[in-house]
C-alpha cells in the first residue's frame, strides 16, 4: 500500500503509477529533501511535537539514507512515486515505525516547494560563478586588444570602426546585467515555504522561523496558499537563464562569423572545434553553434512553465509536477555552456592585422569625412550628400577614400584640405569617438576600470553566499 493509501480499497493501476511518478527526474532533489527533513525534525524536537529520542533516531536514519543514496546503494522505486515518498519509505525501512513521525506537520506540497528552492539557490550561486568566469575571459581578451581596430557593423554592413576591446566589453556589460538579475532573484528564492502544509498551515505548534533559519533562508513565505502554489521563482530563473542564453547565442553567432574564411578575424582553439567526416580541411565552430542552438531549448522551458501555470487555481495542482524537468534541464544546459565558454574565449586567437586591413578597405570612415566638412562650416545634410557622391565615385573607380588624391577630394569640395588624410585613418576615426562609453582608447580604458570594479563586487557576492550556505 502507498503511504497515503488508507482511504483506498485497491492499489492504483500500474500505468497510473508510471504516468504520475516523478522519481525518474526528481531524484536530483534527494540531498535537498533530506536537508529539509533534517531541519524539519529538528524543529519538531525543539517544539516538543515528537519525542526527542524519536527525533534523534530520525535524524540519524536520514543521514544513513543520504549516504546510501549518494553511493547508489538505495533503491528508488516508481511505486513510491517521488523522491519525498522514497526517502520516507527508506527511512522507515532503516529505523522502523519512528520514521513515520517525520511527516508530522508537513505536506508534500510545502516539502517539494522547499526542495526546489534549496536546489535553485545552489544553482544560482554556481551559475553566477561561471558567468563571472566568462566575464573575466572577455575582460582579459579586451586588455590584450586595446589597440586592435575592427569594423563595426549595423545591419551586418560595415558601419564605423571600433576597438575590438570595445566590442568584447559590450558583452561584459550584458553579462553583468545577467549576474545582477541572478543575484536579485536569489532574494526571492531564499524564502522558506516549510510549514505551510498542504495549503492552510498545520494544527501543530510548529516554529516556521526556526526551520527557515536552520536552512539559511532569509525568512518565511508569509501566506500558506502562496507558499505551496508559487512557482514565480522558477519562472524568474528561467527568464534570467533565457536572457543569459540569448547573450551567449549572440556572441556565438559572431564567433561563427568571425572564424569563417569570409571574415577570418579570429581562430578558435582546436580544443573547442571539430572536423568534418568527409572534408578533411574543415574546422567547425561546433561548440559555439551548439550553444546558439540550445538557446531555443532554454526558451522552450520558460514558455512551457508559463503555459503550465497560466490557468491554475490555488493552491497545489498536479500540473505543477511539470515544474522540475525544465528547471533541471535549464540549469544543466546553461552550466555546460558557461563551463565551455570561458576557456573558449581565453584561448581564442585574434587576427589583429586581418581586422585592421578590413577597416582600411571599406568606407567606414565616411561619417568622419562628413563631420570634417561640418567642422569646416558645411551643413550636415549637404556634407552627407557630398560624401555620398565621393563614395560613389570611389566605387566606380575601384578606390577607397584614403586612395584619393587631394585634387580628387577637392573636386567635390574645396573645403577639404591635406589634413583629411590623418583624419580618416582607422586610429583617428576610433579615437575621435571620445565620449563616455565611446570606442576611443581612453574611453575603453575607462570601461575596463569599471568592469574591474564590477567583477570585484561579483566576487564579493559570490564568496558571501557560498560561505553562508557552507554552514547549512
């Protein structure tokens, strides 16, 4: 018989057991389930709800069960449905009837919400740390490329030259927002639902604050209905993970482009590329492509969770069993991507000369010529038209702006003088963007200083949270 089977006259159909069971995926929560149970039994003992000797026996039994599960010595069965019932059944087998007292004042509804919060706060800290490693790798490459000029693009068309360091730091700031979102969401994850019972609380004189403090939570969920039915924290995590994945995917797209023969701006290390089964010359950016591809998988879990929750009345409904697989898969997918990403960026070879030559052989300095004419007194709309005609002339004559003679320049405007050649060099064009956040070298150096401070703050948050959880 099931542990809950007292009011039933026959067992559930075997197909029902298989269809409704979650043990094949929620076994990942085993350590968190036992961690929560140890806090719960400590509270039951403190409040005198069960005898102290029973509480001590249960605690010892739970530690034995945890050890057996960790070693793969415990059998987790579909018949016991989920990790919670499996742990309780194993406990009763280990210590006898006293194990049945563990569930006093508790429901699987508040128990599963607790386990998921314990799991997710650990995952957030881990992913935060991995994200910081990606930021560090990008910052290091930026430092090594402070003088590397590359084409900047809009619409994937050459626009204006930028420093490669400037381009990489754009992603550092993107990932910083991601890190801040993870850190902020941690506050909403780190609230204890334990003691909310099935939906309305319990008749036993429990101490919810004691349980929360024992587990390292910042406090309790204030409403028992909300405590067991809330999965906002899962949705928020999936949304944050989707943004991280999107940012990774955008950078992956650029890595794929840059490593192609058409761009030839970078070369990815052999350790993060693969070959072709047919074409021996191929070196494929498969890691970057797969990170890009798995982004859709992460998005799917977010949409799936939102769709599951959108029509559910309070409080708990079995639909909510669908909250775990997407969360687990998102954590594992993002973990895998971030673990590979930092070393892939660190070992990336930047072809500085190729980037520079690309800038010399385009019209990305055209805006600077238009600005030059404005400085000489010409209205911008007129200068825009003049430079457009100059560009057309160059195209028709297979030249670039710096290839033109002064006489050719002056045939379009007598305002153009010999100093134009210095104004239109890639270095001058880059350093002319000397505004806060711009691509001028001194402004990029300012951005680097800011990222160093941000990374220091990230490391402090990481160390603080990791040290806190070590106590529990």
